[in-house]
C-alpha cells in the first residue's frame, strides 16, 4: 500500500502520521465512484487497521480520537471525513479565506524574527511506525523520487496475495501486469485491490473454496475487482465454477 504524506497539511491539522494516513484513506474510499455506499468509506475497522498497520484495538482508539477532533464522522459502520478535514487538508491554504484570516492575525501578533532565524529548518521527529508504505518525499528531493514500474506494482499485488492466502505465486507475471496497468488507467488504486482481497479473505465463499480461485490474473480482472471490492459477505451467492479452479501461475 502507498500513501503520500503532505507534511504541510498534516502540520496544519496538528495530528500524527497514522491519524493523517487514516483520514486520507477514509477520504479517498468515501470518494470512490464505484462504491455501493457513495460518500462513505466502505472498509471495516479491521480493514482500516490493516491499511495503517495497527491492531484492532488501536484502530478503534485512533478512529475515536480522530472523530473527537472533528475530522471524521460515523453513521452505523461507515465513516467519512468532515468539512473541517477537507478545508484544512485538501483545500490549498491560499484558497481558504479562513486560512488567510488566521495568517493575517498571526502576522500581526507575531514578533519579528532575527535575520539569523530565517529559513531555519526544524527536524521532523519520527512518529509511530506504520506498515503502510509512506512516501516521505519532500520538495528538496522530489526530483529524485523513483516511481514504481508497472511490474513492481504487480509484484506488490502478488506479495499481498501470497501473504493473505498462503500462495506461492512468482513475480514477473506479464499477463497480470498488463491487466493491472489497465485497471490503474481506469482509476482503480492500491486501496481498491486491498479492499477486494480483504473481502475475499473474510467471505464464506472464499473459505468454502479454500481461496483456490485467487490468482493475480483473477483479481486484476475488471469485473472481479469491482465485484469483490464492493461485495458484502451476505451478498455472495454464487460465482461461476470456472472461477473456483486453481490457476497455477508460476
């Protein structure tokens, strides 16, 4: 999983890395046009915890804390970010009248800095670790950033499948790579693939079939990906028997 931390936005919010990551995940999932719950994050608390890389107990505490800070709201089992999060983290500061008013007030009250303090860089203290792969690219090294190739993205997906379902698929799957590239062009993200895999893992259908139908080419199919990323366990009725066959894609 990949998430870019906008440190300026995070600092404006005054929250930790994990809180920021969780808010961003909820924001993007609630804006997924393919979701059956438009405007709401469809991932469960357990899934959200897996995204961030923390325990079930910790994710509940984190969600409660973020809600108390007014950054997310909950109805039933679904979450979404609030206008407060959008105004502070998503809207550019120069586009926010509230930000400009606060900036003007701050400048009128702030004492003048000495010339020696201008431009001083304050080191960022490391925060709690996260299993979520964070892109900490800053403006100074942005040009040096190395983007993942399509093959590397597919290797990540294969690793996720192997880890979740105890499989041993090998990397460099050209067919799955081409299909993954096509899905990315259609607007699907790593979060969508993760949601689909989590739903399969938690489904009765998957367990009844020992997850034998899961292969890299299966989950990169448009129809299968869209179905599993949105399906609820009780909605799983029957999948074609051909999907339940084991595809040895070594």
